[in-house]
């Protein structure tokens, strides 16, 4: 066991563009980090190296979250390193274009198994640990404002993100008062284009706050949910007001 007394965060998708920034920010708040990656080994190593500047005991593990056996294995490895779990962040996510009439079974399974089944079982394994602890812990799911929009060409993705928002409410109710469960739904984050099929200028035109999001906008909300004590079952849309259109 490498940890004594320090808060611990288990996070999926720590090798992601936004995910790596969230992992670093949580480490900066004094947490030990245990994060998963799947294909991006170099990005994962680079992220772990940065995290270890502030949180040297942090760890990472390869895990395909579409496999329940691999999630179980990741939690088994986690338990060899850490003896508590204060925060779960489910950030791992699969995203690719799927025109409605061409969605194949493998494409559906790839998106929904990673984005919905994977999140459910990750939450379940974490909650089994968290409910046994003598303190309140937290789960933050990463969803997307598209959970509320009928986006063209992304049905399995948007359906899975919508499903996670509902899971967030179910876990919040059933796990209260031991676990606070909330979701963050980003709009388009500026550094990471490719999520929208419109030119940036058209997109900005639909955002009342007149700019795309910044990773720091997401990090600030994560920090808020890490501290707040009377909010559960909520989805925070961080989109500059785009859902108002
Ligand atoms: N970035 C945005 O603009 C934006 C907007 C709305 C919502 N979000 C949400 O915010 C979260 C973080 O976004 P991001 O920018 O970090 O996404 P990203 O850059 O696409 O990264 C996706 C992450 O998920 C992991 N992953 C994908 N499939 C996996 C699988 N089957 N098993 C395990 N891990 C898997 C990837 O691992 P490897 O790379 O190692 O394979 C990577 O760490 C996601 O939930 C995303 O849906 C982001």
C-alpha cells in the first residue's frame, strides 16, 4: 500500500485530451491518482510523469472498459496500491461518426459498450468500495451536451451519453448519503475540435457566451463537485449557454 491518509481518485480515460488535464488538476488538489488508458500508451506515460511531479505515488493501468473482466482486473490492481477511494471520474469514451442508416452492430457495440456499459460497471465496482468506507465519497461522470440534442450522425454516442446521465441520477438516489454522484456535460472544448461538423465560426454563433469552451472551464466544475456537500444527481452543462438555442 503506497497511500496513507491522502485522498485517492480512480479515473478512466486519463490518456484523453480533456481527461489528462482533469487527472492533472485533481492531482493538483492533493489526490493520489490511479488512471486507466487503452491505446494511447505514450500519452498515458507523459500524463503520469506530469502527475507524479505533484503526486509521486500515482499509478496507471491499461484497461478496456468495454470488458467487465478488465474493469474488475483494474480495480484489483487499484486495491494493491490504495486502501481508500474518495473520487471516481468516468472519462473514458469512444466517439466516432455513425450515420443513422449505416450504423452497424460492431459500431453500436463499440460505442455503447465503452460509453454506457463500461461506465455502469466502473461505477458499480467503485460503489462497492465506497459504500464500505466510513466517509462520504464522490462520483463524477463525464457526459456531453449532445445527450440533450438530436445530433445527426452520432446516435449510439448520444444515446450512450444520455444513458450515463440517467445512471448518474439512479446511482445518486440509491447510493445516498454515502456517495454524491453528479455529471459534467461539456459543450465543444476549444482545444479539441473534431466533435462538431460545423465550422468553428458557425458554432460560436450558436453560443450565447460567444466562445468555445476551454479545458479550464471543465476543471473548475470538477473542483466544485469535489468540494460541494449538498448536490447529488445533477448534470452540469458547461457549454456557454449553447443548450439555450
Ligand atoms: N473534449 C471535448 O470537447 C468533449 C466534449 C464533450 C464531452 N466530452 C467528454 O469528456 C470526456 C473526456 O474527453 P476527452 O477529450 O479526454 O476524450 P478523448 O480525447 O477522445 O479520450 C478518450 C479517452 O477514453 C479512452 N477510451 C476510449 N475507449 C476506451 C475503452 N474501450 N476502454 C478504455 N478507455 C477507452 C481513451 O483511451 P486511449 O486513448 O488510451 O485509447 C482516452 O483516454 C469524455 O467522456 C468525452 O465524451 C469531451
